[in-house]
């Protein structure tokens, strides 16, 4: 095969459709995610240290700016409707993920993970999220493509979930740091009784005089966060599939929202209690998204720009109400004050 034939083959491969988008689009997205992770973990935070609120906000602004540039690229290459769907999915996933903040705080407190080591756990946790969401969203879009009525089940689920959240009956995530999965992991692995710096694995002498590999509680904290994301995917994946069933739009908007959340965690952990009414507006968003699908099946589809405008208006209302009528502060658990989970 000569150079010309090789270039033709490569061009054909890059242009070939792959799960709703050309192969080159998926490769470009993967390159952006890898570059962000390398920059975050390998350059900016190569050494474990405590991240302040200011740095957290600046890093989050960088991630949001990158996401908006990606949204502009979607608009230029795919059109208005996919771009509106992408932005709606990004905003909804970002808001849904706010619940993760409190749960992650509980996990870090349960395993007594100092703030200096928390960022490393969060960034490595993204790798698991990238794979997990790819599997779940891929399966979800495939099922909806074959069985369109499943989308109505998702819509009904979102409406019911939103109503339950509105009346304070949302799903409980208590015990996420000490669940059956982690108890099974502890039985399968040798786990050190305490942290060993920012290491997930260490080699230590055993009773027989040999050297064996031990996991540390930091690895258990990482696994607990991955399990928490699996729990939260029960809400977020039906929500994004109710907005769009395009695998590329659904997956990339999800991942960009999660990337930014990890960066914003340290600022949110300090401020999340100030937005007491945000959960009310999020409940209304879930009801709206579910009702939008049902309305489209009975009458006519809602324009993507209208869906985005209503979503932003509902969320903005929750933020404004929280700032005007703040509730008494609810303290986020402090890792230094909590009792550790016994390994």
C-alpha cells in the first residue's frame, strides 16, 4: 500500500460514523480529556497538597471555559439543536452532580482523608467515571434506539424522582462509604490500618518475613467514590437520555460536567449549604425534563432552545431564592473530625 492509499484509508476511517459522530470527533474529545487530566494531575497538582477555595474556583472556571469552547465547536459542526441539547445536558448533569459533593465529603470523613490527598482521589476517580458512564450511556442509547417506549419509562421515572425530591423523599445515600461492595473488597485485599501518605498501594513485610502488596484506606475511599457515582448515575443517565439520545452529545456533556465538578469540589464543599433552595429547583427541572418527553409523544417536541431556557430559569430561581432567604448553615463533614471506617 502506497502513501496515497494509506492516507485515503486513514481519511475514510476518521470520517466513518461511530456511535452518532465521526471517529475523528471521538478521538478529538478523548484527546481533550486526556490533556485536561495530564495538566491537572501531572502538572498543576503533581504533589499532594491542600487546595483552597480560590484555586478551586479558578480551576473550575478553566474547566467550564473549556466546556463552553467544546459547545461552540458542537454548534459550528453539528448545528443549533445538538448544541442546545449539549448545553442542557451539561447544565442538568452539573446540577445533579452537586449532590455528589455532600456524599464525597462523607466518604472523605469516614476514611479520614486529609484535604491534601482528596484532589488526587477525585482526579483518579474521573478515570472510572469516564469508563462507567460510557458503558451506561452506550447501553441506554442502544436500548432506546431499539425500544423507543423505554424513553417514556425514563420520563416517568424523572417526574416521580423530581416529585419525591420536592417533598423531601429523595433516595438516601447513607452508608455509601461502608457498603456491601466495600466490605467484600476488604475481605479480598490486605488493607493497612491507616493511610500511607497519598499512596493507594504499598509493599510491606508480612508475618512470614516476605513482602506483600497492601491496599490503603485511600484506595477504599476511591472505590467508595466510584460506587457513589454508580448510585448517582441512576438519576443522571435517564435525565441526559431524556434530553438527547445522541450518544456523542449525551456522553461528552456528561463527562465535561463531571470533570468540572471535581475541580469545583473544594469550593462547593465550603458553600453548598448556602444554596438551600437549589434542590427544589433541581426537582422542578427533573419534572420538566420528564414532562417534556411525554408532551413530545402526545403533542409536539419542545424546541431545544426553549428546554435550555426553562432549565436555566428554574436553576437561577433556586440560586436567587437561596441568596435572598438563606437557611441556617448545615456543616459539611470534616475529615479530621470524623471517626475512620475500620478497614
